């Protein structure tokens, strides 16, 4: 009997207790409005939802049901493309899965008994299983052994909230580990968040408007705010006295945590990046920190975040670092690791215009956080409606007619490749403006945009459409939609708040 079946047989108070802790048990998969979506496979063919049935057939785990499952998926396929005959790609179970998976939240888990999900002698927890399987499915789905899931799920009549919080953190940790292993091929159970220069006290002066500021002496409204003095400004104190927090080590398997030079690390600093540009040396320097420089040259440096009080996410860091040992803080640190591991490209004219005006160091700051401007080409010609290739030469070009063929800009400096290691130079997510797809549609005569997207997903598993005119009626199936206002809210001065961007996308 599976865990969920056992829980469904408990009394109503037990189910209510789960709901109070934001854990909802469902008899089907029709409600998708959750941060985490977990299929617990009942190993009962009659009770498996269509998505799991199709997945098993696509993975060659259930050949007997192929005809029946294909028939059901084809019917759903026809319904999805009803009214879009020119957009309809060729049907296959894999193509159906690539579209149907977007019905579910960003973080998708499947809890299985490996003995019931075997192909020959191999199952999804063995690397050999995926050797001849489609990489898209491996990247997008986090498989969990049902024995591990059962062992970590809180059970009993008097379970406290903290136990449920720890379980959800454990589940989150499995997702981050999945990103490391399945998406990035980092075979490691630790990731380190290294904090630099977080013991500052800062005062920010935020300009006040005439409607809210009064001169203290005569009480009259001040219509001439002096931007150079404190007069006419709201004063906000932000303290980052975290002298004892130098490193947060995220361990996913419960092993003893020891110093390991192979651990990937994320560098988080106040107003600086791990690598800084030197005009005089034509060189990228790791801030004189020999230890970090040595590790980063070995390929263990994963990302760098240049944090500022101007970022919307800054208060989240401040809060987590003030209670670093709490379950709430651990969850936040997991999100920092998750976002660092998702390599993100943005192809949008307004973002490109903003990106082009950056200095070398400003663009490199985004680059080190694994955000990069993307310029779309159709073979040799750059699509209309885009900005110019930036002078800082830190960018990605994507040939949309060659199944998402990616070329990286050369950047500046002899060791530019240290900023983003060559072996990790791929994109997990691209945010692309609907207008660019419309222009590409005018050029690509042999395939529909939907067909192209299904091919692009082999290279870049998450494709997000953005537009400033609201969600288009004909937005391509197999994608998620983010309004441009959501993207724009992350462009703050010459900084970019990747944490806020990913939080928005993950909630879609």
C-alpha cells in the first residue's frame, strides 16, 4: 500500500492537519496550484493518471499499454490544438509529454518503487537507465525512491509543524540535488553558499515625493527635494551584521559535512563579484582571494551574486542570515542554490536595450549569476526587433532555425572563460518575447512555432514567453507565460534580481 493510499484511509483530523501545514492529498491531478507537485505512484495501472501512463510508455516500461495510452493522449492532443490546425506538430507520446508537463508546477516529483519502474535490470535512479532516454524528461522530472519518501514523511497523531516544515525542506533539497545531478551532471551531495563582506551597516536615503514630505520647521510641503543631502529624504537603516556567517553548507543526504575541495560553491557578496575586471591588466581577477581563485579555476565555482540593498530580494537574505539555523532560513538558502543552478537567458528587446548600456563589469555581474542576454538569429540573419550586439561582448546568440544552436560571445580578457566554465555553458531556461517568435514565424515556412519549441526543449528544457501586451491568445503550447512587467521589476538600475525573477516563474 502506498503512502498516499494509507493517508487517505486515516481519519479526517489527520487530513486536516496536513492541510494546515500546506500538504494536500488529491485523488487526481486536476488541481495544479502548488509550489511542489508530487505524484506518488500507486503501482496500480488503473489508478495511474494519464501523464504517468504516458511517461511509462515513453520510457519503454509498459509496452502492453502503448496502444491504449497513445489513443488517449492523441485525443487530448487533438483537443489542445483544436482551432490551431496550422500550429499542430506531429503527434508522439514524447511531444505530448513535452506539452502536458507545462500543466504542472515548475517543480515536479514522481515517487516510485524502482522495482516497478525497471527496464531490464535498470531503473531511473541508475545513470545507465537514461543513456538511451530523452534528456528532456530527465531534466524536468525529479524521481524519488518511495522508501526514502516514506522514511521522511511525518507520521503520527501529534506531529508538530516543524516536522512538516523539515519534510518540505527535505523534498526541496531533493529537487536541488536533482538539478545538480540530472541537469548539470554535478555528482555531489553538497553545495556551499559563501558569504563575503556581510558585516556592513548601511544607510540608504530614499528620495521622498512632495506629497509625503513636510519641512520640519514650518510644516510646509517641500517641492524641491535635494538629492545630495539628507534634507527631503526618508532614511532607512539596514544592518547586515553577520560576522559569524561565512558559509552555509547545504547537505542533501544527511552525511557528515566535511571540507571538500570538490564541493561546488556560490559566492555571495556585498557590492562586488567574485571576478572583477582590470583594464590595466586586461584580466579578470578573483578579488585577491587566492583560495577562491584556486577553487574557481578547478571548476568548482558555480555562480556569483553581487547583492545590494536596492534589490527586492535583499531583505530575504537579511532575514535568513539573522536566523541562519532555522528551517525557514534553510528553505531560503535552498532557493538561493536552486536559482543559482538554473542558467537563464533573456531574449527581449527592452531587456537587450538595457543590457547593451552596461559596462563590462556590470554585464559580467549578471553573467556570473547565470543571467545572460540572448540574441535570436534565423540562420545567418538576426531577427528584426532586437537590440544591437553589446560592445561588452557578453551575450549568447541562438540560431532558431538550427534547433537552438547556441554560440557564446567572446567577452573580454584572457581568462573570460573562468566567469562561466565552458563545460557548463548551456541554458536551462530562455525567456523569449512573443514578438520575436512572431517574426520567426514569418521566416520559418517548414515548421510551426510549436514544432520548433518541441525541438528547442531538447536543448533548453524551460521556455518562457513574455509580452508587454498581456498574454497572447495564441501563445505557443508547451510554454509558460510571464508578463514583461514581471521581468521589468527585476531590472533595478544596472542590477538584476534573479531571485525575484525565478520566484515569479516558479509560481506560474
